[in-house]
């Protein structure tokens, strides 16, 4: 018997495995009937409440610490409880409550439930990366970070070959159509080690703080540029996940519809994502640079 396909989701901290998802995205239209004639006026009163009907499978899953019965009971208890964050497979995450709930046990003792999830509030899924974070990666980002470090070191009368060395190394990674992954890994290891030693030397003096910070940021820029150079996308940028959200919802908010599908596997590899239906709040997501079409939206 083939293993059933399911979408992984969450309601609060409870993992859900959905075998069917049907979402009502309609608008509320009020039709005003005329006292005579055939001209009907339809008044648009806005979007109707977002309702999602789900078929939930309760089965023993790998890495699961709850039995199917315990999981079903916890979801039942949530019906009359406070609103929680629901992770929709395609629409992202939002504050919701569970409405109608029916369960069924078949002849094989497999438990399934039919539930309706009603959105009761919006949740901002993605925010800019935090202050001081690297917003973009690649040659341009490293050049900017290296120039910033040069200026800070000049202010405290310190000469260092590191800014020039990092710029030259990263430029070499993009100078040809093929990238020697072993060479990139070796160079980034050496550069980040040297930058780490420089940061250690600067850390003890509060007057060196700007140079210390610029050194750390350059090290991070080199690391991210190496990851980009050895992947199938040359330029990347970073967003911070502000609330539980599905990966597909993030991609849909960043790229055009066609590009979002094409970027899915790239983003999975770039970030080593284990659960694409549940991206943890506070985590940073590295995304491939958008095409000109996506950036113009």
C-alpha cells in the first residue's frame, strides 16, 4: 500500500499532516434587486473570512513524540481554546481558530478528521534582516564590506591586507563560468580565520569597536559569498522570518508566480530546510536574487 501524500502544517505548536486542503477566498457580494427592470447592482463588501477546510491524518510519523490518539486529542482541545498561529501550506501563517471538527476511525484504526480553520488575524511573515546583517551577497557585498573595513582601520592607523585579499579572492570566484568548490572552501576558511584573529585583536579596546564590527561583517560577507558561489545562484539576499510561515508563501511574496516555483529547490538547498511548511520565527532565510521582472513588481 502506497504511503499517503500529505502537507505538513501546524496549529500553534501542534504538528498537523494534511491530506486535503480546500480554501475559500471569496468576497462578500450583496445583490440589490431593483423594484423593476433587469438591472441588478452587486455591492462588494470586501473579502469574506478566510476559511480553510482540511483533512487531517493522525498517524505515527518519523521523529514524532506524540501518538496519533494524543495528537487528535490535543487538536480537539484546541477547538474551544484561544486563537493560535495556523501554518497554511500555500498562504503562509496567520492567527486562526478551529470551527467544525469531525473525526473518523477506519477499519485499520487510522484516525482522520475534517476541520475548518477560520482566520481571525493577520501575521507579518517576513521582515528585513536585522540591523548590521548582510542584505545581499556576492562580489558587490564583499567589496562594500571590505571598503568599509578599510575606512575604519585607517581611522585607527592600522594597515591590514585583509580587505584587499578578500576582494581579490571573491572576485576570482566569479571570474569564470566554472567554480572550483574545493578552492573556494579552502580560501574562505583561510580568510575567515585571519579575519577572526583580527577581530580578537580589536575586541579588547572600546575605541576599536567600529573596526571590530566591520571585520565581523566582512567575515560574514565572505562566508555568504562562498555559499552563493558554490550554489547555482550567484547573488543572494537575506530576509528574517518574523512568524511561522510556509516556504512557498515566502517565495510567493518575493518572486513572480513563475519564478517562485523555479526557486523552490534552490532555496531548500541554500538553507538546508527540513520542514518547508514551518519556517521558524527569528531565523534568517537566504534567497536567490530576483530577476528583473520580479524586482519591477
